[in-house]
């Protein structure tokens, strides 16, 4: 099968990143919370904070290459357990978990690694899990034109486990189903069974 010309997916914010300003404000933030930066181990912390958040908010570019579905494959394609690492936009604390992303192919199929790339692309920014789940599903539907798309994300939010209610061990599950996976009960049941999630 010959691939179609790859679509280069880039989210370039390099022009808008000012690490020096971020480091300065990180130092002011820590000092405002009463944390002294005088010790050798903390002196470089503002710079490390700035670089860490810049990395968390910068998705890597990737090529979205699809291939003709010459064999007419019409069963579910599912990638389970894709790592998810993002930052809650309400507290700027991490949430971590896994995504299960599946689709029913139409005229084209997608390289499996690209499902993980799409998840990472939308996770690398301040997020809420509900929006992240829908963005991944909508993006795949718009660019691959499958018969159906399903996305389930299971994650632990440190804004809930480390602070506030401190509900250690709790996880949040969100799902978005489009096309046949939403409309057809048997397809929907198969998708959830293969993800191991009980709706």
C-alpha cells in the first residue's frame, strides 16, 4: 500500500516561550510562598521549573500518514493503554493515566503509533480530561474519516489526590464515542469490552 502524502502536525509555540521571564516569575512565586532560594539545592529550582513546564506544554511534531484500506478491513482497531501525561488547567498539577483509542476504518487506515501521537499532541497543554477525550476523538474523525471513533481516558488527578479532598487512589474515567461506535449498541459494547472499561 502506498501512503498518501503525510500531513505534518505541528504545534509551535517556540516564539511565545520566554524561559528567562518564566524563571524570574517562578522565583517570585516560590518566594511569595515563603520558600527561600538561598540553599544550593533550591537555587536552580526556578529555572528547572520553567524548563519543566515548557516541556510539558510543548507537543512534539509528527507526520500523520494514512494508507488505503485495500483489504476493506471493517473491524475495530484499538490501541490500549496509551500513556497520558497532562496538567490540570485549574491547579497546574499533573494528571496521569492511560488512553484507549479505537476506530472503525473507512477508506483509509492509520499507523498505530499515530494514535499515541494524537493523544500526546492534545495532552501537552493545560487541560481538563473531558476536553482532552473529545479533542482526540474529534481530531481523528475529521482527519481519517473512519466509520466510528472511540476514546476512553482513565487518569489520576493529583489536584484531587494530593490536595483538597486528598482522595488517594481515585481515578477519573471519561469517554467520547462517534459514528457507529455511538449509534450501534453492539459496536459500542465491543469497544468497551476490549478496553476493559465498564460503562
